[in-house]
């Protein structure tokens, strides 16, 4: 893995102007986020698009702490016993999104299997707070599985975000290795039920973990059976030496083929490429779909 990581292909490299954490375009966003005491998945997951998004004045927010109760092998968020929920966090989130004047906000969270409702009420309150302070902002939520309990999902549905995203992450054959505490069929169920509730739905995959192209296409077909509207597919980049190893670099031509295949299957919006992540061009995707509704 180490040799592969040192030899980043050109198509995976981030432009230097976006890589500097103190660039003028990033500093105002960084200051607002720091002052609000709200975590961002941009930082916690070591997202390669952080500079690009922050230069544009956007960010993906992570609520319910920075410690997760699950140990997914691809993720940079630490696994530890989480701290108690902060009751004022939804209000702080709503205010920072208002102050950033975001057209689109993406809200995600760590898994909180330690809580009776897996944090679903807190998540719902966060959505409602954004509606209160930034009523014109489109809201995409990237939700955990909440153990698949419909009473937990109901709280999210009742708060009425614009898009419900739940990542499928990888192919079924790799689930026990990559997402040992998650369940492929359960994730499909969450997406299927959310669609039945009338939401635009979205999911995401990362490649380079050892999956085959045929397996990825099978997952895409499963997502379409669940009537998922939007899809993101990106290159896996190991956050550190103790994460799942990188098995392969995915060539741009493969991403292009998968994007074409996805549209033929009926997806309404697809982002596929080496640096694509769950919230990549989230605002563009929402705008395009809402124009058709």
C-alpha cells in the first residue's frame, strides 16, 4: 500500500491552490466553523475536496460529536466512546449555516449506537434548526442507518430535508471486511423506505478496495430497484496505515463508463470520478433535480 500511495496518479492530485489550509478563500469558512464548535466531515474524514469546497464557501457538517461507535475500515473518523450530546448543537448549526449564507447545506453524523434512538431526535432537531435560521437553504442529510428502526427514520422524515442520502459504501462481498457493523440489505431498505416517503434519495460508493466493475454495476442495479435518484462514485484513499489497504487506482475511463451505465439504469444525477465524495457538487445535484419537480 505504501508504494501505491506515494505514486499518486495525476488524476488523483488536488490542485496546489486548494491544498493550503490558510488560503484566503478558506480562512473565513474555517473561522466560522471553529467559532461555532461544529465539526465538519471535510476535516474529520480528511476529504481531498476540502480546499475546493471551502474556497467556494461551503462545507459538510458533522453532528453528534467526533467519535463514532463503529469501526469502518475506510473511515478517518475515530472510534471511541462518544461524549454526551450537546443540546445546543442544533441551534449552533442553524446559526453558522445562516452566517455562511449557504445555498445548500449537507448534514451528516457519526453513528451513535450508544443511544436508544441512535441520535435520530437530535439529528431531526438539527434539520429543524437549519429550517428556522436559514429557511432558503436546501438541506441534504447523509444519515447513518439508525439500526434500520422505522421509528428512528420517522424522526428524520418528519423534519423534511430536501434529499436523504445514505451511503451503500462498497459491494456486498466486502461488507464484513470494510463495514463489519453495517448491513448491505439494511442500507437498501433505508433508501427504499425513504423513497416511499416521497424524498429524493441518494447513495455513494468508493472504489479501489478490491471490488470488480461487475460487482459495482450489480450494486447500482440494486440501488435503482430501491428507486434511488442520485449516486456518487469515487476513488478510495486510505486515511492512514491502519485502514483498509488500497488495492487499485481506478482509471478515469472506468468512472466515465460507470456514469454512462448509471444514467442508462435510470439514475437522475451521477457524480463519478477520482475525487468524488458523498457531498461532491451537492448544490448542483439538488438544483438540477428540484428544477424537474
